[in-house]
């Protein structure tokens, strides 16, 4: 019966869905982080998206104001400094305070939520240093 065989093949798992480690591969916490349903949900409040993008919107407004006052060279120079500061970081298993970025943005004298209770997305990650460096460099 060819129809029965075709239905069995259709219900079977294709080989492309199976990874090299097998069907029962565990979730790799080091590379993918913790799984959370919260990340898949829609924002619970209309202002949540604007609060997430507050710093980006603030930077755009500051660059536009700076361009109107001093010309195009001032925001370009500041953006180059932002890029330079973002490139210099600590090792991936050490927490970085990003003090230089705070100084460029003028937040070095402000006390915020993350200064007291720490931002959960910037929490310290302690793992095996060699493995984390190899992952960052793309060797794993």
C-alpha cells in the first residue's frame, strides 16, 4: 500500500530538523541564555516600547540640536567617539561599568535605577573565561 507508506513518511521527522547532537540536545545556556516566555510576549503597556528606546531617542534629539547649533561636524565627532568607546570593553566574563560612555552622554553625575539596583540585562556573568573568549572570537 503506497498510500500508507507516504503518510508514514510525511509524519516522520526530517533529517534537517535533527541537529548534530541529536534529538535530546539540551539548551546551551552559555550561548543562548535563559529561555523566557516574557521575551515572546507583546508589550504590556503602550509606553513600554518608548521607555526601551529612551536613550536612542534622547541621543537623536541631542544630535539634531547639536547639528542645528554647531554644524554637522559636532554630532559626527560625537558619534565617532561613541563608536570608539563601545569598541573598548572588558573581557566577556567581567562586568563593565561603561564609565566613558556615561561621561560622553553626561550621565556621570546622575544616579539612576541601574546604579542602585543594577540593570538585570547587565548582570555579571561568571563562567569559564577561556570558553567565553573562544565564543566571542568565533572559535567555538
